[in-house]
C-alpha cells in the first residue's frame, strides 16, 4: 500500500513538474513580449524581464491609431485569408468527410489513402510548381492565391478528424432518418451537422490558427505591401525598426491577441471535438 502511494506521489509530482516547465516555456516569452511593449529601449536593455517603470503606453497607442506600422490593414488581410481558408476547409472537408465516412463505394478506401499521402508532401517540396500554377491562374497578389493552397494542405488533417467523427455516428440514426423520409443530404444537414458542432468548431479554430500563423505561403504569393498579413508585417516591421525592440515586441503582442481570444472563447469546443466523439448508441 505504501509503495503504491509513493508511486502515485511520484507520478503526480512528475506531472506537476512537466506542467510547470511548460507554463514557464510559454509564459515567460509571452510576459517578456507583452511587458516589453510597455518599456522604453533603455528599460528593455537594462531590465529585459523586469516590470516596466514607468509604463510607456505610446508604443501600443501609436500602432493602434496608425502612426507606427500598418497594423489594421495587415489585421484585415489576415482576417480575410483566415476566414476564407476556414470556409473552404469546412465546406470541402464536411462533404468529403461525410462521403468517405457514410457512403460505401468501390474507391472509398483508395481515395482516403490518396488524401493521406498529403502527410508526406510538405509545402516546401511544392513551392516551385505551386508558384508556377498560381501565376498561370493569375492568383499572384490575390487573396485566393493564399487561401486555396492553405486549405489544400490543411485539409488532410481536418478531413481525418471529420471523417472519424462522422463515422462514429450510429447507423441507427441514419436508418431512423431514412424512415422519416430524409435522404443522404437530408441526414447530413438535419442530423449530422447539428451533432457535429464540437468537431466543426475544432476544425475551424485549428485551421484559423494555422492560417493566422502562416508566413511561408503569403510570402510566396504576395509582392504588394498592401496585401501583407500580420506575420509578414512582423517581418517587415522588424526590418524597419531593427533597433527598437520595444516596438517590435508591442507589434508581436498585438498580432497574437486576436488568435488567443478566439482560442480562449472556443477551447471548450476544441476539447469536446477532440475527446468527446459522436453520440454513441
């Protein structure tokens, strides 16, 4: 009995230590970024981790009113691209996942295996043919030039999540829906989608965060500065204000805020979507 208690204490202690280490790894850089934006350059060099004394509000204020950088235009570009990417992934992923999960046909497994090949085909490998194809389609410096590749490469993982959720819905529900006169699309829109709110929210948030943080694809597609997203804006901002790290940290903090807010608001749906599964019966 004592050995079991001792083992449990050691296991719990190890868990707490791991959580504490992860909290420090995430919390310390976040604290430095947020507080660094409230410091002058001199304060930041003298006390990079210390509390601002006094608080310098001008860095954040100048960015929000447009005197420093182009935060709002880059924010709008990121929102448009993220919303478009989420929309494409949800529409395509829902119909494809439903077909692969609930409809039996000869090439079902072959098509699903084809989608899974996307895991072995990173974006870096496709950069040259992707650029040539986008240029041929006239999508360079266009929002859809970023939205379509992001959705295509993000669809692989999201399709797996959606297919797994749809497949777990009991067949009895589909049979009952058929008795009530629902066809395949009726069952999808009236039964499956209302039950799938957690997984759809999960897919939406994961896709949004991936799009929000994506730097490589916008860099490949956008030449005009007016199309820059926030990650590209951070790069451009660092080039312009290389010596003013307080401004850079303030810009980084503002760029993180929208995604963090969305993640906090939707975290319960993410947990439910990844752990809850569909209704069992």
